[in-house]
C-alpha cells in the first residue's frame, strides 16, 4: 500500500511552539508512526512543485492523508480536481482536524463544512459510538485528550455514511469527530483531533485510529465500471 501524508507545513515554520512539538512537521510525525505498519509512506507539502501531488504520485497513491489550516486558499484548483478524480477512482482519503475547511473536503462534501470552534486547551473525550467499526479496532470505550481545540455542532456536512466517534468537550459542546463517506469508488474518513499546538499525534490511541483508518479507506480491489451505451448480453427479439 502506498500512502502519502500531505501537510501545508506553515505553522511549523512560523510558530516556535508548533516547531518544538513537531520538529519534523505534522506530516513527519504522522509518517513516523505509519512507518510502523506494512505500508510505503511518503510526505508532501504545499510549497513543493504541484504541492508534492504530481499526476505520477497521485496515480501511485492508495491512501492520501490531508492536514491544512491557514493556507487552504493557496491550494491550486487544478490539484484539487486531480485529487477528487483519484478519490472517485478509488483512492482513499483521510481528512484531519482543520482539513474540514480544505478545498478538497468541501468539494467532495458539497457543503460549507463550517462549525463552531474555541481554542482554550480543554479536555476532549472521543466516544466510540460504533465500537465494532474497523476504524475503532483495538480501542476502549473512549479516547481522552487532556488538551485540544474545541469543535462544536452544528458541523455542516452531509449525513455521514457511518459515525464512528462523537466528541464531548469540557466546555459542554459535542461534535461528530469520526465520520465516513463514500464518493465514487473512494472511501473518505474525517477525524477531528490534531490542533497544531497540542501533541495530539503522539497519542497512541489517536495513532491507532489513523492506522486503522488507512487500512479501511484502502480500496484497491474495486471493479472498473463501464458506463454509457452498451450492447445487450442476451438476444433481444424483434417486436
């Protein structure tokens, strides 16, 4: 399986706290724990040529992970179109945290993907509301994070195909934090935790969710469908 971890890689260059927490970038931290699995992992960032997502790389990618925040508008529309096409063809997509506002996620959802938010370093408890789902494998009833940014409902997304996690925050809000969708032949998973100023991606349970999600969205064995005008399989008698 070929996995690409995409990150705009801006906070790491402009915020000393983020650089201290993620010295190799958020993409580097995610790639490190994914390398523990039997997958081939590459990283790509916004400032690379074609954002590191050339046609050759995308064609070889089975699963793409996406983290973005302050530079959504800088992602080229042409690249977004290519990523969308690959998802429709069967490439898996995992959208992380503030990637909910990325061009690619909004385009695939067809909604604003807006929400409430608050950065106050409050406790988050992610309940596994579908504990039998493969993405929740190996977890307990919930994941508890001591500090995270709050995301609150209403989250303007289509009704998920499956809801795996729901978050509760210390300030009282709840949020649909782990949701799956299908577009064309591609599987999509949105996973909420991962604010850049907290060490969320070092949490073993968070890592387990992402590892499980990579396996779940991987969809290499889908058939190639034929569309358009087609000849009959049986003889059609004249009437």
